[in-house]
C-alpha cells in the first residue's frame, strides 16, 4: 500500500482488453461516429461526380447502417469486463451497507482481505467484519472508477477507486480485487481483496 495524502499516479498496470472488445462492445460511440462521418464525407464527394453519383445514397445508407449496427451490437452484448465492473460495484455497495446476502454471493469461501488496519481470511469472517464494523461507520460508498484486467478466461483483477462518506474513514482509496470463475458458466467471485492506497494512512 502506498502512503500519501494525494492519489497515486503509478498504480500497478492491468492487462489491456483487446481493441475489438473495447471499441466495438465497450466504447462504440467513436467507431459509430467514424462510420457516420466517413459516409457523409464520401457521399458529399461522390454525389458531385457524374459517373459515380448514383452510388452516393447507397454509400450514405451503408455507413449509417454500419454505425447503427455497431451501437446495437454493443447494447446487445455484455462483455466479461462489464460483468466484472458490475460485480465490483455490487461489492462496494454491499460492504458499505452490510448486505450479507449479496456479499455471500460475491465472495469465495477462502477469500482474504489485507489492508493496513485489517488482515482477515474466510467468507464468514469477512462478512461479519463488513456488517458489524465497516457498515455502521459508513454513510455511503461509491465506486468512482473501475479498471479491469484479465489473466485468463476465468481469472481477472479489478482496481476500484472508492469514495466514502463517513466521519472516521478516509474519503478516498484504491483497492485491488482478485476474481475467479469456478466454472465457465459461473459468476465471478472475489478471492483476494487488498488496499493499494488509502488516503492519509501509512503503509
């Protein structure tokens, strides 16, 4: 864990998602705009040429359809990265309000947590820690940023920037969560939780 009052800029790197997954499924707007703008530019150029102007409207239509197709595909497909982002948000919320049922569905039986103020192992112990100690002190907690990296089909890690509203708890922190899928069709569950940086706390 890093010791600083200021948010660190050198957090450990996570493996990047493939360009196809990122631009088609997770951030489709730039690609959609590329298709739209390209179609309009080509349409404007072609419609003023005598021999090719009959292709102007089909080209425009094709570009618009491609753009809309990318957008529709992105909305129809939920990637594993998006699944992990949602599981990460659920974990932050469940821990902050002491939701033991949700925590039980998110944590591995042998999950471990490691931070400057606590080291604990086992699902039941960590749920008890969250419900009896953490949640009563927290007014609200939000996952402000989530970064995802994959180390295989069923092994991943997220880095979560958490903002907390509470009297006795630092407002900002970064956490690393190790995730596994016990089987290809199973949900992601957390196996290790570790603080990367907690504002104002020493290592």
